[in-house]
C-alpha cells in the first residue's frame, strides 16, 4: 500500500506514479489527518510512505499519525520524500520511526521536485517547474525499480551538515518558523472556502466570508498555493511571487 501526504501536489504525483507502476492501493493521509482518523489500516506486508520534506524530515503531522495508527500486516517500509533541494539526514529518523513500529526500514529516496515553500523560498515559474519534474522522472523510476525488486534504497548523504539540519535545526525551525500568523487574505478574496477545505490541520476557518488562521499550522502551503485568485499572502515574502501547485502544470 502507498500512503501519501501532499501539500501542493508533488508527493501526490509521485505516489500515484508509484501506485500505477506497482498496481498497489493508494491512501491519502491528508483526509485521515484532517478527520483525526487513526483507525487501523490493512496495509499488507509492503508499505510505501510518500511525503514532502518539512525542516529536513518527514512532516511532524505524518510522523505523529504513523505513531498512532496500526499498520496491520506491514513488515517493510520504503520512504519516498519529495523536496525542493535535499532531505539531508531524514533517513535516520525514518528508521527510528520504523523501529518503534517493528517494521523493517528499506531506506529513504529523495525526489527533487519544484519548490513550493513560498514562506521562505521562491517557487518556480510553470516552464521551469515542468523542467524540474521532467528531471525527477528518472529518480522516481529508480525508486519504483528498487521497490519492485524488494531492494533497499541507496543511502542518502550522511554528513555533518545533513545531521545538523535534520537534527538540532528541525525542532528549532518548527518552534520559530512554522507559524500561521503571517498569513493574510487581501480584498481580492472571494470567500470560496478552498483554503479551509484543503487545510489538513483544520487551521483555516471562514469568518464573515474571509479566512482566519489558527495556531495549528504545518506550513504545507496548500492555502496560499491553491487560492484561485491569489488573495492569500505570507507577510511580504509572497507578494508578487508565483504560486505553485502541481495540477497547474
């Protein structure tokens, strides 16, 4: 079974590519997390977990959901992580999570996809994004081939920088940067509610027809990147910058 979490479509695309190649069932974790559903899942022996990279590890919301949810029948787990540049030493923490659940970890594959974290970086224009996706296809194919052959993924880079970013920087990043207080909606907002519908944390609500953000944000960027009229901003960082979601390519 393929389990995926996706903010703006990168991981969803990769998960569907893997599911199509393997003929495996696919499960959207956004829906499970949004509804608070941690009921057991019959996964079969092979589990592939596809997620974006948040602060150089899998998203905390996914980690927490996996800790709470029984994956019945699971014996092996492959992690496939999409990112804008690199996942650093995320594999260490994926292995620790597998050990908690008594599942054999078959490694972590890195898939570089178009940047979506516009709270800090710039997203590419559509033409550049399509080129990045095209360059990612061989990496996706290699991940599929390893899973089909029941092989572990090739180990990712493990150096001081990677250990530092995935290690002590991760909790610091969450504490000081993963906040929703910079999100605002301009007068262009049409009150469609798309942002509230897509938020996997139920952190966006409509008040008088306009979105209001709470304190339970995971910085998935779904609200700002899927807004149909680009009415949402993240402070000054996003002003005038392109939005990105995979389906727009």
